[in-house]
C-alpha cells in the first residue's frame, strides 16, 4: 500500500535515519516508537506527503486515501461543528453534487435521445455508488462519531471557533474517522481524551478495516489497537511482531545485552590501550603494539541504549501535615448557567493518592483548582488541614512562566539552593538536554513549556501535589521517571488523568466526577474500571425516556439502540424501492423531454406536407404516451408502497 525506499532525513546536520526501507500493507496495525527526537512525527508527515525526505522515494498505491492527525496546531473556524464534521464526507458530497448536476441537465429540452440515455446511465451509477457508501445513514454516522468523541447534542450547532485546543483536536480526529480513509496516521491522538472517549476510540479502531500507524505514549491505548511495532533506533527501522507491551519486554532484554556488550568491549579496549601505553617505546614489542593500534582503528564501537530511563528523580521530603489535608463541604461551582459542581463533599487525608476521572467538562479540573486554591467557589466550605502545603500543575500552567528566563534560571528561581548539575538532571528527564537548558522560556513550544513547569514541581517542598494531565507531553521514558518519583513521594497526591497505565501503580482511590456530583471508589484504578460498567448501567437506568410508539419505560441506552435498529430496518426496507423510484423518475423525465420535442415537431405546418413522416411521428408520440402512462402508474404504485413503509417508522 505504501513503500518507503531509501528514505533519508537530516535535522540540524544529523541524520535521523539514512537509506531506510519499509512497507506498510493494507490492514497493518502499527505502533511507531523511538526516543524523543528520533523523527517519529517527521515520518508521519513524509508518509502523508506534507514534507519530502532529503532523498529516497515514497510510493503510494493509486487512489489511496490517507488521514493524518498532527499533534498540535489544529484550528477549525467558520462552520458549525456538525457542518465541519460532515464536510469530511467528501465522496458522498461530490456524488450528491454530481447527482444534482445530471438531474439539471436532464431537464434540457434540446438533449438528443442518445445524450438523455447517457445521462440516465450516469445517474444510475451515481445512485449505485451512493448506496455502496451507505449515504442514507451517513449523517447518523457523523453524529455517532462526534458523540463518541465526547461532544454533546447541544454542541452540534456551535461554531467551531468556540472550541478550545483539546476539542479542536477531537474535531480533526472525528473528520479523519468519518472520511473512511485507507490508512490513519495518528500522532498522540489520546492527549486530550477522557476515559469515556478513549474507550470509544479504542472500540472504533479495533473494528477499523484500514491500516493504522500511531505514535502514542499511552501504553494501554497502543496495546489495545496494535499488533506490530515499528521502532526507530539509532537511525534504523526495526520491526517487532507484537504489541507495545511485548516490544518493551524485548527492548529491555536487548538493552541489557547491549549494556553487557558495551561493558565487555570497554574492558577489552582499556586492556588494549594499557598494553599499547606500556610497550609503546619497546622495540621488541613494536610489532605487537602496531597490531593492537590497528585493532583499535578497525573496531566497531558498541553504542549504549537510551539512558533516559535510568535517571532517578526524587521529590524533596515533604513537611509533615495533619491527618486531614483538605476537606470540602457542600462545594458548588457554576460558570454562568452551567452548574459544574453541586454540593460536593470530599476529604483528602494524609497519604491519599487520588485519581480524578470522568467525562471532559464534568468538572475534574474545576475541582482540582478549588482544592489547590486557584479559583473561588459559589458556596460551601474549603477547610485546609494543619501544615498543608500545596503544589499545583495545570494544563495551562505554561502561561505563568517568565518568558525572559532560560530553563536553568526558571528552575533556579524555584529552588536557588539546588546545584546546576541536579537541575540539569531534572531537565534532562523531561527531554531537555545539552544547550536546550539555555533556551528562553518565551520561545518554547506549548508542550516544552508544560514539561518545564512539570520539572519545577519536583523542586517544591509541598505535601499535597495536584497534577492536571501531567503526561500529555511526555514520552514513555519520561513518564516512567515521573511515575517512579510519584510512587516514592511521601505526601498526598491528586491526579487528573486518563492514562490508565500511569495511574495504575500510583492511586489508592478514584473520584468519579459527572454531572456535578462525585462518587468515591476505594482501592485503585482497576477496581474502578471493574465497577464502571455497573455505574454506567445505573446512570442509564436513572435516565429513562418515554418512546412515543411504546408506553413501556426503557433506558436511554435501549432507546438509542432501538432508534439505530429502526434506522437500519427502515433503510433495508426502503433501499430497493428508493432505487426503483429514482430509476423510474429518470426514465419519466427522459420521456417527457422527448414528448415535448415531438409535440413541437407535430405543431410545425411543414410536417403536414410530408404524410409519411407525419404518420411516423404520430405513431411514435402515441407509443411514447402509452409508455409514459405506464411508467407514471408504476411510479405512483412504488411511491405509495414507500409512503406506507415510511409511515410505519414515523
């Protein structure tokens, strides 16, 4: 489907990869992995055709459609959400435009019989292709996809300009899923998804028939949707048959082997160098010395694997607090008419490690900000326990950085007594190395600013840390470093996150937030996930609706299922009739146009001077009228059947 041949790419004078080859086949489900800066996002852009490699060739199968989701810089404007999403139905939109164009042309009275016949055949082909694309249910599919990604029905007619960056990404993702591409190139697609949307996306991609190439540091997500791993390692492409978890096991074994080989080679090199130095000036050993020198020149040095995962960070020892860090009593918070939190009661005790989960917009970040003292609330009490000291990391924390300070100066301002070496280690664990530490904060990207702010959290001596989506801009190694540091942290912790693998070893409680209310689950994230199905069923049972045609009370979930089944049943019951009626309409239109031509000819006085021609035209007109009457009768019969069937579904 896609062939990469001898691809080479340079960045700042260094080859990311050189003369690499790879083939992506139809149906491949690939995870693209590699250390930060190895060129993963660059490869997605090359495959999509957005950029060209320095050398080499990308061959794409003729007619292939590619959906590419970038990691950032997504912006939609000028349309409603539903119109923007529907615009992704490019094939259907083009066919419908062609259908209208052909129908308009068929009304031209000057068309020849051959032209009419040709247009009618074209119209039939258009209708056949629209059926193949299931165009009659296309709009419901659009609504299903945008709803699955977390948009509510009240969002459908909102202008896309009103949505923030994370929601803009969801719009772009929705359009890619709607447009039925042959291959999806997804760069960190889960960064701004909540658990509900994440699970929906996993389910969708599991049933997706095309190829997928995904860059993601969300191990849970990647394990669920991929079965093969493409690794960029030391400028080369390596393929591993297995999901991300299996690849990580393989990588650990390989790295251990490489480390052993490196240490063995280093010992041998030192012995050789020692021999050369010892006997360099002895004539009797000159031949052996020269031989050893040549050996050193020819030896291919073993390169150590990435060292980032071996960096160990620790939070400062937190000051001891009282038994209760914070207690919230009947907290309510609204934004205008939107009631986000309603009479919330929550106690955070010393040593608690709590995950805040729930749909986007449910109030997770709002509750985190209230706990951290970042925003006020409308009613209730926020009681701070003895000696509670809070550090807070927000998704938009980057906006508070001083743009004139470089990275080292930013951290030195937070912790002036920490050594530059330790500050560099912290920055290195968050993907800042070498001269990066002297960059001004003002020129950093949004992701880099977020990582810098997160690095600063490690320097605060606090006993309650509140982190809102801390893993969005971290690679796998950096997540492990942060996770390890948080595991050893002796204070209390609140995490707003959808990253299940990141949360799994950290939290001992889960707070589920939805529709202004909280529900507390003891134990960890796995216990919450096991109970979540029961919770969703309970919510659905409490949101019952009355179906007009049935007096029984059924759950919202059942209503949606029934409506979907009814749409499908209606489509199956009417599709052949609709096709037949459209065909009859085309024939009727053609005969009516021909009839008008004959009428015009028969009204011409010159025809009466040619009796044989007049007779021929009269016979043709009579035959046409009979055929037209029969077609109209058939059309009326078919239309009556269609109306009768449609009435059953209204």
